[in-house]
């Protein structure tokens, strides 16, 4: 029998986590460098006691951070993980019942984005000695079902420590998934409150340093050869680059590959930053929120080389962007699930960096023809001019969002990080933001979670600081998302973490308002207006007297208000300069006109329209929807319109 030490499950788990290390080539860092926790019954005597004990005896073992909302704890962990290219994340501990349930949205976000987060929700008594306890669910058909069971469908790994001895195998299995590039996401270990505080003889080996090496698989020979042949035979190839390029650290390899071959690149939201915006082969975002340049080139591509992308409906414009009748997909991905998407017969299951190195060697001497190269250059030049025009100050009392983005772009430094998640901003940023740093674009768009922005921005700033960078993090958030989850501004104040938050107020859900118009619902329920008791709706023009700047100021944040007027854009630029010069967090509030849109990128998003309606707007929208749907295809190489 090996040497053991007597400790509680909570203490053993915290000490175990403190000794886990991620190894990625020459890069080594702690996998879980800190823990968030909001304590209540369920974890105050378990994880909470353990964190307090180590804070007293070994303060550097597992640093503890507060949060104001359990969902926000997970968002911060995700923001941190993105900045660390999935090599590290935070743990987040919550109490029984509502505390645990509050983390569900964060768990789904982490899993959807393929980003690691370790969740430690508390559970009710395993012994059921005090059954039912406060905040416990009761199901007559299954008394064992609890809130934590809701984590099963939103986690990449889930288990419950029902006996102290189970901790050892569960913790090791959880770490495997947390550090697996093909499997990572939300990793959930449910901890009954009595088990957390129960003592167990812990093998010393369990508490010793353990290294988890990130897998970087090379492509299989035959799969690579088939992909190489398809690319050699292509006349108009295009690359769709996703987050996997960044998580692999493959941006240098991608740049070398496209410079050698001339193949153009369109990026997903997660792939923003894989190439500098002004690189000749970078056509910008592709798909529903993509640029006109990327979508025009993609529409004619005969070979699409997906690298590290999960091919969401926004990236494919709901399967309408790739219109070549015999389009072929080469899907390079570390995850087989994503590599086989859209029925490709050319999956390459491999790490993005390793695959790019071998593709470059196998395709040495290949380059696109001069006519295609000239077409790429013309499309990029035209789109860049359209962006310049949308950024130009208009002098309007209420500037449009593109104009605001332009002002933020001009005032920011190349290494600054823009953070966003939901509303109309992700689409506009995907088209317009000129990324100058691999980690400078952080738009959470797999789950597009309203309220992610401030918490995710804090996580991104923590991640930057942990890497030794003092780059500014600029959070751009609409009033709709701000109202969903703004309390982590208090966390910024409490810890002295500097972020710059720009609140763009348009008095409603502007993105869904626009979508509502396109589907014939006439912006119903999307405006922030006073309730009209006669009409029984919120469709009037009586704007609510909500003061979001005062709200931010009440948290102790330095706040700059920009009044509507012809000079508002100049004031915004000055405000950002002041915020960047400050050592403290700053909130900047500006009003915008939600009806001024970014240049059209010719992308489409499949949102079904009611088949029958008494509303003329809906009937007209249905007609247009059916027309757009004709371009939709299964992406299996058959002709457009779905006839394979």
C-alpha cells in the first residue's frame, strides 16, 4: 500500500488541481491556475473550507477569486482559456440548487465553443440523511435526479463523486477531457455537500505533479495524399480558417502556406486573427456575417479547405455560400466529428499546425493562376474601400454602429483585444474589425450568449496578465446584453482589473429587431419602450428613462458619457484615449442609430418564416425566404438547389 494522507474530498480536489500542468511542446503552464467560487450551503464547508485553508497555509497553491454571478464565473474561465489557446482555464465552484443551475448557461457556452472550463457544482446529500434539504429537487419517479443532472447534455464530461474514493478516478478522467483538443469543453464534477466535507485517505501520488501533454496528431498518409491531389486539381481553392488554427498556434504556418500558394482565406468568428487584416490573402469573415469579398470568392470555389472550423450555419451561410456545382471539401480538424462534416470524402484528422506543415511540403511549387490572383486582389481592394467608407464620420447626432466600430478601431492599439458575443455587434465586427494581432479578436459566437461580454472580457484580461501582457481589453456591448449581466464590473473594481467597456445604447434588441423585420414580425417585442395598455404592446415611441451610465457609475467604475450630437464620434475617440491612459476600468456610454447598417456581405441565414399569416409583412417575407432557400444545398458535390 502506498503512502496516504488524511484529508477531505474538497481539500484533496483543490490540492490535486493545483498540481496539474499542461505541456504543449516547449510550453508548460498550470492547467487550472485559480478557482472562482460563490459559496452557499453545499460548498461552504467543502470547497470553500479547502480554499480558505490553503489561503492560510499555502497562499500560492490555489488562488481564489470572487464573482458576482455563477454564470459569469464560467464566462471568465472561457475568456481566460481563449487567451491561453485552450492550454489553461479556471475552475468555478457553486452551491447547491440555484447556484449550480446558474452555471448551466456557461457550461453550454464552453462546450459549444470547444473551450475548456472546469465546473464544480455542489449537490445534495449523498447519504440523504437530511432529505430533502433546502434547494433540493424532488421527483417522485426518480429521487436521485437533481439540478446537477442538467449538466449532462451541456458538458463534454460529467460525473458525480458519490463516495470519497471515487474522486481519484473521476478527477483524472476530467483532466483528460479538459486537456484534449478534440474533446474539450465544459468538464463538470458534481460534488454532494456531505461528500465534499468527508475525510478520505488520499494516495500521495494523486497529489503530486502530473503533466498533460496536448495531442498534436499528424495527418495520416493516405488522407493527406487525397487532400493534396484535390488541392492540386483545384482551379479556385479557398481556405476557411477557424479557431483551431489559433488553438494550435498555427498562424505562422498558415501565413507561409497562403503566401506560397496564393490561396485566399475567409475566417469564421473563432478564426479572427489567424491572418492580419491587411494580408493580401485575407478576405475577412466568410458566411452569413462575412465580407462581400470572401463570400464572392467562396461562391465560386471548387475546393474548400476547412482548417480548424466546425462549419457552423453562420460560416456556411446556412449552406448557401459555396455554390460551385462540384465543390469539394477538404476538412482538416483534430476532432473527427468536425472533420467529417457536410459529407466530405476528404477528412484529414490532424492538428492544424502539423497538417499545414505537411501540406506546404506536399504542395511545394503550387500557386493559383494569375487570373484568380488578380480577382482576389480586386475583391479585397473593393471591400477595404467599403469598410473605409462605413468608418467615415457622418456628423449625425446618432452615429451608426459601423461608424462607432471605426472610431474604436482607430483609437485602439494593434495588440488590444476586442470582446463581444451577441446582438448586431458580432456581425458588424466580423465584417469590419481589422484584426492586427492573433489574439486581438475575441467574439464568442458559437453560443452567442447575451451577457458574456463583460465577464468574458475580464477573463481575457486575466489571461493576458497571466501571460505577462498589459494589452488593453475593449469590451463592446449593446444595452440589451449589458442589462443581461453587468455585475462583473464590481469584480473589476474589487480586484483592480482594467477593462474598457463601451456601452452602445440603441434602446432595444437591435439585432433581433432587424431579424424580426426580415421574417415579417415587424420588430415586435424588440424595442425598449413603455407598455401601451391600449395596444397591449411595447411598440410605441416612448423611450424608457433608463440611465445605464449611472448604473455603471454606481459600481465605482470611471464612466464617460457621450451626449448625442455631430461631434460624438470625436468624443468617443477622445474617451477611448483617456480610458487607455488610465490604470483603472472605464465605461464609455454612447447612443447609436440601430437602423444604420454595415455594408452588405451578401450572406444569408436560414431563419424559417411562418408559412401562413394574416400579416402582409409576413407573407412578403415568406416569398423572399423561399427565393433565398433555392440557393441552399447539401454541400455534397451535387448541383445547387439540393438535387444531388
